[in-house]
C-alpha cells in the first residue's frame, strides 16, 4: 500500500456546504437544503467531500471519465476495480469496498515555508490552558459524585474563559484563532431563474442573497493549505492536478508527497502532548454518534450535525442533478478537538467510517489518570 500526503490549496475564495443554501435551478426536488437569505460556509471540507473528490480524481487521472456517462460493461468493471461500485453510506450494513482507494486521514491544515518544510496545524484540545505546549486543566485526585455518575472534576474552571478553541501548530508550538488563519469574504448577489433572468421580487423565495466565502490567510512566504493522508494500492500513482471540491465547485490545486507511513501526524501529536502527566483522549477527527453518547468520566465536547450527498450508481442513467440525493436525516457528530479524560469514551468500531477519516481518538499525555 502506498501513502501520500495530499496538500490542497484554494485557487479562489471557497464555500463548503451547510444546510443553508439556495436551490439548484434544475433540480426536480426543488432544493438540496434549507433555503436562506444569508448563506454561510464551513471553514473545512467534510471527510465525505474529500472522499468523493479523491474517487473522481482517481478516475480522471486514469482516463476513465466520460462527460455523457455512457459506459459499456468493460468500462464499468474497470471503474469498479478502481473506486468500488457504490457511494459511501453512513449506515451501510457491510464493509464497503472502494477499489484501489483504501483510506484517508482526518483533514488538517499545513504551513509550507520558503524552504519547503511542511508543518501541521490541528484543532487545539479543548482542555488546553497553554498557548504553547499541551497543559491540560488540573484535575482533582479524587472522584466526585454527580448526576452522571462518579467522575473526575477540574480543580478550577473559569466559565467565562470557556473551553480552549482555535488551532495549534505541532512543530512551532504556536496557537492560532480562526481570524489568524482564515479570511472571510461576503458576497451579495441576486438569484437568477433557469432562463438567466432575475427572480421577481414579489415571489416568496426572493432574489437577494448574501454568501460568505473563505480564503486561507498566508503570512509572508508561508503558504497555508488543507492537508490529509491518502492510502492507495501500490500500483496507483497520484500526481499534481486541479480539482473541484464540494457543491460550490471550488477550485483547488492539489499535490501529493509520497510518505513511508501515514501516522506521522498522530506521532507528532503524541510528542507535542507528552508533557502532560494525565492521559486525555483527543478527537483528531469528527466522531459519528449513533444514539445517546455515553461518557464514563469528565469530557469537554462540541457537537454539530451534517447531511451528505450520495450519488446513485454509475451503472444507472440519470441526468446530472438526478445523480445526487441529500439524506433526509442529519448525522450527529462530536467535533474534532473534543477531549475525554482518561479512557472515558470510545467510538463505535466501524471500518467504513475509519476509511473516511472519522472516529479517530488519539491518547495524548501521560499514562496515569
């Protein structure tokens, strides 16, 4: 198996989907999400977005994509061998096969300096009280009885300060806020109908909207990008390219660096956090929650929901918009950066989720609780 570091740099301001969005003009079901006057964007792409982008890139670099989607039986079999037969499904009852694409890591940020050195930036652990190394909340030596059971508690916690946020550079031990890394760009516009004309103002849906786009903020000769590791079979060679990512067709340049293993981000994270005497579980990725999460000790978590698009089989003939369907219910996620004292939480084992870079909790700090 071959491992690559994928470095993905936006070529223009980007948007990553939320449920607040406008209609696809030609979609028969009317909308793929909740329509809104003020259309926001996520700062990071979803793991499902990166997965879909990589599947398409493998097909394009192998010369297997046809604009009319008219494939014969032999071509369909080659596509199946390359990327698998079906789209990723959160609730698949079996382990899915994605051909020569084996897995991706959780997405993070990269800083590339003038000399070409790449530094990794991840979400700051929510229990961190330091601006440099990992210095977690001081915890009581004795357990405290609560409505949720007997758990450890912090010695001090300032509610006004709240949980630690932002990001940390694992190489430079430097912390960043959102404003340090991202530039927001507000765009105003009018929606047009399928004939290219402005929508009438007296219609219920209105025509005016505002959309927030983002760019990564560079500093001097330092270039910031999104990064993730990709595992593919040895006979697959990934090369630099331009890719479109997400429903907004954001344009990114992507390059790949061959790596001996894909765990150096995990090892650097453990090295960065080794000064803490207590052990914490750190959510390097978003954690998919099914049912009510159960914690056995002190935790600091942030949660959100998401809905992904699924593509119908390429063996069936559909128009462009008929190929996509947005799931009706939402997936509940514990956000990356959340922390669990000791071994207080373990996500459900799911090989499909792990392939897409979900459900990764990394132990950081010492071995003593």
